[in-house]
């Protein structure tokens, strides 16, 4: 009997092809919209999280600025001394600390023969220690790290090809770095960084072009604004640090702030009294980004679910119209022995089939449409240029949404068909037979 009812439902749908097709389209669009917006939203979320993934999960930035629940970092004050670096390094939950000094370069030069020089526009050079590589998750592809006090640098793959891919710089080559003050220093390339597998809008920091020791590059150009006339102290604007493990990031953050606010901190003596010490962790950055993205995902998912609701209204509309048009047929079926339960099942099956087919086709179209949407987003990002044109958004499907959209499509079909089916099942056979 169930098989007969199922066949009758299919025949009824064939009898009203255009109306059934239009209703089916409504469900397909609704389900496909859910898949596309959730896939696009999830893909963009992962992309943005990667853009903000500056260093490893235990990393943190130490500076001055505005504290509180939403700290803001300022890069104007030069207050952290080498003494501060050593004291923070010795804190129980701090694994390593790396000072970060910025050395703007006007030009990068290389000898081409005895008198001929090749020149390229300068890059930002970072003066630090070998610990910087560990904090920023960087590795050497070849060579070694520089030694403090020697004219040695480590460069990225991009800088290695600054004079052309056909004549790249190699370990052992000597280049000349002209600072913005006009002074030129020679530098031996002792290491080349491995190219990062992921692109980031913070590549200038997360993948520095040139890394050098503090001496002779940073100390010879940047004096300290905290030293005395008789003593010159090297100072930094920002420090990068790493906690011992991911479970003690908060402990490390608390210990660093406690030390910096104490009387034993040089930075506490030299910072602006109106500013605070700020420690921003990678975890804090990612949590804040996730909070924003969660709101966006909720918003776009709500829009997609509205599309499904419109599809449900379409199913209910066609089922009510079908019940009205088939009134005499329903009366005839009841007159020859069909029970109310059979009539109820007939219309429920019909609406369920529409919901099921709409869900299946919607998932297929939604999966295909997601590629188009993400490709469109990638083109727009590339057109923006600058810092945002770093990498591409990868399509990342969320399998649970395919299941949810399919089930919702079926439930919508069932829910939308209940009232029309009940109306058909409650008809008086005599009245139905006399219906014109």
C-alpha cells in the first residue's frame, strides 16, 4: 500500500510539472544558499585567522600603549633595555625573549665587478637575536644564524632574489646596506630563510626580509633615549616573547606585566606615565577575531535560513492548491475505500519528496556555487592590492552543514505538507464528490 501511495505521489507531481518544478526550485535555492554562505563564511574565517596568525600559539608582543580588556599597542616609545630583556628571559614561565629593533634601509647594493655596483630599493631590516626565528616559527633553508657583533645577516627568499631570479644571492655573498642616515655597512649573508607555506597580511613582521644582530647595525644608528651622558644604553620599542607552553601563556603574561610595573624595570622608569605596559598574546588575537567572525557567520546563516523558509512557504502553497484542485479525486478515492490515513500519507509523501529532492540538488548546487563565490572573493581581494593581496582563500566545506541543510529540506517538506494533508484527509466524501 505504501508503494502504491508513493507511486501516486510521483504521478501527481508529474501532473503539475510546472508548479512542482517552481516549488522544487525554491527549496533548491534555499538549501544551496545555506551551503554557499556557510562555506564562504567558513573559508573566509579560516583565511582571516591565518592572516592574523603572526607567530606560534605561545607567542606574545610586549610593548606600551593602552591596557585594559581591549589593549592597544603603541610603537612610539623606545623604553625596553637589554637589562629588561635579560630579566624577562629569567621569568619562570617565559621560554625565550627577542628584542625587535627596526632599521630602515635606503638601498641594498652589491658589487658587480671591481667598480660597478648594482643597487635596489631598500627594505626594512630587523635587529634582533636568533630567538626571533623560534618565536615567529621561521626556519633556515640553508646556512646558519648570525653572531652578535659581526657584520652578518639572514635574508628571506624574496631578498635573495632582489637582484633577479637569474642571479640570486647565496650564503657567503656580501651585500652593502645603506641606511636612511646615509651610512653604508657591509653584511655577509650567512643564512637564507625557508619560504613560508602560508601568506599573511603581516608578512613584513612574520617573515622579515633581513634580520641582523643588534651590533653593529642597530646600536650604531639608534642611540637610547634612556641612557646617561656617560653610558649609552641600547633600547627597543617592542619585545617578542614565548611562554614555556600553551597552558602557561596567561601565567607568563602576568609575570611579565608584574616585572615591568615593578621598580626593577628600566622600562618603568622611562616610559610615559600616561601609558601602560601591554602584552598581547596570539591567543588573544585569535579569540577576538573569532568573536567577530562568529557574529558574521550567524548573520549570513540567518539570511540563508530565510531562503529555506521561503521554500517552505512555496511547498505549503502548492500543496494547498493541489488539495483544492483534486477535491473530486479525493472524494472518489474515499468512496472506493481509501482511508483518511491513506489520503494524509499521499500528500505528505508528495511534499516530502519535494523537500528531499530539493535538499539533494541544493547540496550539489551549493557545493558547486561555493567555488564560484570563493573565486569571486579571491578576485576582489587581489584587486584591492597592498597588504590584503597575500594568498588566496581556500574553499573549506563544513560537512555538518550539508547534513543540516538536507535534513532541514526534508523537514520543511513534511512541515509544509502537514496542514494541506490534514485538510484533504478530513474532507467529507459526499461533499468532495459534488465539488465543481
